[in-house]
């Protein structure tokens, strides 16, 4: 196979005024993507022309930087990184025309050589690395970089030619024609939910997290937002009495041991910290608490509830793997995100039961 030159680019808008025609290179950066050895890339930061007036954020075209297309697909609806269409729609995938960098934009470029076809795992690792660099630049320079164009990978040809590809997904969804009468019933339920004292801040936090995940372009972040949504709804629950008795014995032993040391000593502090960890063992784990959310789900049989509890534990265990190991295969991550979304929507949807209009609330619908 022939070794081919590639680059991967994340074009960002900057808040700060970066030096004109800046080019900074970090050579030999390894990227792990599940292969036997990491891919080595050269990271290039390219800033072109500052905004003519730093206080005004208006598009100002330049002839600097590579011409990059937008991934927006005309006539398709976009949610995060997904473009939606129905199963039967035939929509031409027309992309926006390419453009140079605008004033006040910066390119994060990963230059590399590769033999063969770029697998999804490598594309995902390149995208993750570009976003990590964006985060590090924001952290180190107190900037507020945000993507100005989608992350894209280009195969470089002779001269200045390049073929761009995107990490882009089409999401097949049915589209409904909503009925005004049906809307009235659903809006009554929503209002009752909003004023129901039993649906307090935990539900409000969960709804905000669920709503936020639709705008997020990174699959890992979306998945974690959905898991945190379920965590927000979870309630602390004690372990069985036999376990509580054992925790009590451990606490008694710790108290006896702590009494041997001065309160300000390192040994006393270490044992006191351990005591706090032991006390937390009185409650079930967060994973078990999330599973318990499905134990009494309405309109579900006992077998269905047990299945949902197993599924909830599985996605939470995957969350632990992602958080502790920092990696899940992209294909597995996509399936886990879909599963987590189904579970979250089941919980939140179950919290909005059919009901009569709340007292004192009037909803008027026209059209």
C-alpha cells in the first residue's frame, strides 16, 4: 500500500487577538486509536489575520488558510453532529462551498502520513485530539475558542489539492404531523409536571441535561450527559441490614484505631478519611440506584422492569469504563448513546402521566 499524506483540521473562532500569521508546530505527538502502535502526528497552530475591530464579531473574509467546506447539508435538519431525515426522503447531500479562514479564526491542524484506509477508530481519535487541544488552549490562554467549522480530515494530493471528508452522521427519524387537539392534552400534562411539588429540582436538573445533549457534537460528552441525567434522578438507598451491620462493625474498629493517634497527625487524618469512605458503603452504589429507578416503572411488567434494570446497569458500567480508562470504541459508544437516550426518555416520559388540566391553568391553542 502507498503511504498517503493527510491533515485533520478544526477551525476555531477566537476571543483573544492572536498574532498575525502565527504558525506554531508541535512535532511527534502520539495518538492512540486501538492499533498495535500509536499514530504520530505533527500539531500545527495557524492564526491568520486578527479582526479589524476586536469588539465586533462579524464575518470578515480573507484569502488566508486552506479552503475548507462546511459540513452543513442543505435542506436537512441538524441536531448536534447528526443530520435528520425520514426513511423515505430522498435528499441530495449538497454541502456548503469551501472558504478560507475569516479574520479572528485559528486552525488546529494535525499533519500525518498513513498507509491504507482510515478506520472509524482513527477518525474518532483524531477528532478527540483536536478538541482536546482546543480545550487546552482555552485553559492555558484563558481564551474561549469555539469551532467555526466542523472537524474534517483531508487527503492531500499533488500541489495544493486536497479531498475533505467529515465525521458526519445521518440520523433516520420519522416525522409526525402534530394535531392541535393532541397538543392540548400533552401541554396540560407538561404544565402539571412543572407545578407538581413531587417533581422538584432533581427533575429540573435532569431535563436541562437531557436538553443540553442535543446540542453537543462529541459522542462521548453526549453519552456522559445522558448518564448524568439518570444520576440526577437517582435517590440514595440503604444496603441490606446484614451489610449495614458489617459497616457498623468496621466503623467501631476505626474509632478504636483512631483513638490511638493525635487528632492532627497524618495517621489520624488517614483513618478519618477512611471512616468517611466506609460510611458511604451504607448506601447502594450509584449504578444500583440508577437501576432502582426502573423498579416501579408504570406500564411495564415485572420481567420488563428487570430487563430495564440490567440495561441501566450495563450503560452505567460502560460510563465507568469511559471515565476511568478514557476510551470506548466509537461503534460501541454510538450504540451505548442510543441505549442511554432510550432509558432517559423512558424515565422522563414516565414522569409526565396523562392528567386533567391543573386548577387555575388555561391553555389556548389556535391554528
